[in-house]
C-alpha cells in the first residue's frame, strides 16, 4: 500500500512537473533579418547563443528568418495574410510603415511598449512618435541614431593620385569643378552617375522632407528644419536647377550617358575604378558600411545639413505583425535586444571568434579564416539593438561612438519630426501620380531630356491632372492637425 | 442512375483533375471580392469592409487609361494575327523537311527562345540596341551614321516588341500546329498529287482547311488573354524607360508602376478583375460568333 502510494505520489509529481514545464515552454520569437538573400550557415549557432541568454532572461527562444530584399515585401505580406507566424518584421525597408499600419498588418504597440518596453522608451524618448499614425504606435524605430545629411562618397585613392582634395562639407558647384578636373586628367573616368533615375536623389543636394515617398509624390518641404510648407517638388526652381545641372554634366561628359539602361550599378562603376564617386546618405554609420564594397579606401563628405526626421526614423522599424501568437513575448524580446549588448551583437555581427574578432575597443573585423565574400553570417539591411552598444566593423575606429553621438546631437530637428502622412484618403491620386513620375522624372533627372522647359511643363501638367495638388492639400491638412496637438 | 453507374469508373478517373480544378480555379474565385474591398490583413478577406468601386478609380481616373487600354489591345491583336500566320507557315515548312536530323535541329532552335526568361531576352536586346556598346549602333557608326538612342525613341518600339514577341513564341505556336499537321492522313496528299495538284494548292486546299479547328481553338484561347500583357516583354525589354511609355505601357506595367511605391491589394485585384471579365466576354463572344458561322468549329 505504501509502495503504491509513493508510486502514485511520484507519478503526480512527475506529471505536475511536466505540466509546469509545459506551461513555461519558451516562446519562439521569429525575427527577420533582411539580406541580399544569401544563405548563412552560422545562423543555427547564433540562435543557440542567443537562446542561452534569452531563455533565462525572458523565457524566449529566437529563430532568425533570413529574407532576401527582392522578395521581402511580398514574403511578409503573404506570411501575414496567410496567418503564418512571425513576431518581429522590418517595416520601412520595402513596405512603408504607414501602409503596413493602414492595411492592418501591424498590431498597435502603445500598451506593449508601456508595459514591457522600458528600455525602448528610455532609448528613443520622443523619437518613438515617428512610429505613430493618428496617435497610435505601430512600430518602433530600429535605430536611435538616424540623423542624416546628403553626402558624397568617393575613391580616396584616386583623389590622392590626381591631387584632388574634396572639402567637407562640399557644395554641388565644387563637385562639378572636381568632375571637370577628373575629365581633364583622366578622360576615361566619369565624375559621377545618376544611375537609373528611378529613385530621386535630389534630397542629397537639398534639405528635403519627403514624407515617406522615395520620389516626391506626397509633396516636399524644403529646409524642413525651419519650414513646414509642403510644395510640389517638380514645380520648384530648385528642381529645375537640379535637372539643368545634370543635363549640363551629361553634355560635358562627366557622367555615363547610358546609365539608365546599362544595368551597371553606381557602386560597381566606382569599384571598377571607372567612376570617381556618387551622392548618397551621409552619417557616421554609412562610411564603415559602404567601405565593404570597395578594395581601396573611400572618403565621405557632407553636402546638405544633417537633420533628424520622421523619414530617417521610418527607414527601418520593428513592427509586430497581426499573425504574432504572443505579442507580449515579442515585445519583451525587442526590449531585451535594445537593452542587452550581447543579444544585439549576436544578431548584428554573429559570434566572436567564429564570425568576427575585436581589433580595438568596440571595433571588429572578420575572424581568422573567414572568407569575406562568403561569410557565415552577415547583417545587411536590418539593424539590431542600440548602435552605441553594437560593435562596428573596420574602418570604423574607437572614436566612432563619440562621432555618432556628436553627429546626432548636432543635427537639426525637422519641424515635422514625429509626423507621418497617411495617404489612404488620396490612394487613387497617389497611384496615378506615381505612374506619371515613373514616366517623366528618370529621364529628366538623368539629364537625358534636351528641352527641359517643355518637358517640365508637360510633366507638371500631367501631375496636376493626376491629382498631386489634392495629395499635397491632404498632407498639409494632416500636418496642420498634427501640429495643433 | 444507370448512366451514373456506367460512367462511374470515368468519374473516379477524373476525380483528381476535378479536385485540382476546384482548388486551383474555383476556390480562388472567392478572392474576387477583394477588388471591391478595403483589404485589411488583420480582418482577412471576409472581414474587410466593402468600398464599392473605389479600387477601380485609379485605372480610369488617370489620363493614362486610354493609352494603356489601347496599347494592351492593339499589341495583343497584332501578336495574335502575326503569331497565327507565322506559326502556321513555319509548321507547314517544317512539315516538308523529311530528314530527321535537320528537322530536330530546326525544331529545337526555333523553340529555344520560348524557354528563355524575359530578363535574359532584355539583355540580348540590349546587346543589339545599347546606345554606346550596341551591335546595331556599331554597324551604323562603321557606315558613317550617328548613334540612335533606341531606348529614347518610341517610334521603333512597336515593331521591336512585335518582333521580339513573335520570335520568342513562334516555337511553341509552331509545335501546336505541327503536331496537328503530322496527324493528317497522307492519303489526301497522295490523291491530290495524282490529280496534279501543286504544292501551293495542296497547302491551301488540304492543309489549311484541316488545320482550321486547331487555329480557331488557339485563337479563342488567345482572345481570352487579350486584356493581359506579358509583363516581362513590356517592362524588362524596354528597360522601364519613361520615354517609351507611350508605346510600351500596358495595363500590367501601369498597375505595377502605380502600386510599386504604395502596395494596395484592393487596387491590384481590381485590375486583375477587369482583365478577367474582359477576357471572359471576348471568349464568349468569339465562340458565339464562330458557333453561328460553323457550329462544328466552336469550342463549346
């Protein structure tokens, strides 16, 4: 009888243990990393290393979902529509966060952040507003240091060889003079290129707020740090000057005349030594990232003033999709990623010794035996954690962290920082306007149009017919409402 | 009842196909409602609110509407007509090749472009049409002429697109006609030869009439696609050049470009919905006309 009782007791104990263990099975958080689509063999090892931290801390395991950027928009739409489990997805990179929110892909995060995101609140402060639409928080910025200026990246080796010094900051006129020098000394090398013209690069020449459009479909605000008037960029004197300048550069042979069709990327031309440089985003984070594309040292200078804006913060954001099974755990993990440097480093750089090695304080390079052309892990488009706590790759130096902080502290705040435009009421006009822009803007911006005045007139005429003024009115109305609050 | 019993084995044999059709072709019909809804991922297809014909507005409110409809229809009419003429001609010529080895070589080489991706074809075209590096401009320069900026001159593109489409699809069309041709009894031709018919007379009096049902079937099927366009051909091959949109923009490319920046499932479904409805009307009308003219040739 005693034996039976003890057996029974043991059995209940075992059963209750199983039940307890079952109730506290760690929740698996699926987090995206957006890459070029290459396979990374070290992902399982990295997941294991992260789990070793996250299971004791918040009882969560992590699964890294590697998504190639060409399939990204479609893949996450399909996953969410199909109810497939995903817990943390990147908004902004391919699908604008505002669209994901209005299409019902993302869960509201206000309460989750208030209850489970203390470190997120501390890190981002008011910047969190950039993830809000009509007062509801839908996404958390992936990076707290997103101040940007328009900049210019160039082949430093070639500059030294030709005795060219690129001043910092540089003006567009100074750049034109540099292109002329290059044309003279090395006629086979192009100064720069406008690429395919499919995304508009005028924001590297002028301080612009584009309200989330990578062309200027929603209207723009020039000098957004002191101005809140929204205008049609394509009808401005600035745009005309921009187009005329490019036409002149084509005529002078500063740029390849077949860049719209050749399929050669700007960075490929620079890497091959056929081109001096190109305009790009500037921030202390950019130079170390872009250096990886080149075998020679590169230089980077600023063209426009550095500004913190909603667009910058919305470039990369973390959202919790409606198909997430346990939003609380997803938020707990997101918070841990910003709080815990080890988790952030594992997701950003992999495992020390296997993927990278420290060369200086906070500065890393490839671990011994890693083939840089096929690394076991690589972070490409996503950002994980607090960049102040994440190791940076060479050529960043130990000064990097101070530079990044100073750059962001000194940046001007856009007057519309925290405001997002919801284009839902004018979706019809936006579609029509985007189609018109795709037809006219690339050739104009690549300097391929001979009669600029006539082309700009037709272009703007079509834009007005497609309804750009109604979009701008709606945008200005929403902005006024937002500012009144 | 008796009949069902008698045909039961056949129904069972058809079952996998029927199930496939239901899953693949009939169940998705439910999704057509998305074209009339403000789609919301959280609420799903059934839960999303209706928004009438608002999704269709962007296709017709823009001033591109006339252009994209004209391009889509006219190119397809040209593709269908030229495709039939050249496909039938190629099949008849191939049928006259009696030696095995050359026959295989011709067949394969004509079919090859059909198997290529449009992205590859767009770069093949670029090899010829590139402004500075293209073969054609190279020849023009050699002959003392000036470069033609092919990707900036709309006037060349209707001919270029028709040529590329016919070149690409010829092989497949030809096989369809050729497979009917080889099935024709040789008796007709032997009898005709005894009566002194020329090759041309044999083609017009025997081959073409025998081929008529095949041609009509393919014609009706192609008419169902008349409001659709080969995205690769109209987007990749002209390298998405704005200067060419007047002659290269079709419904599919317009929808892609308009919604690339702000993806909207409702709006893209509305375009697909219209394409399907117009295709359906075309198939029914074409089949109706043919049934009136010669009932035995109609598809259903």
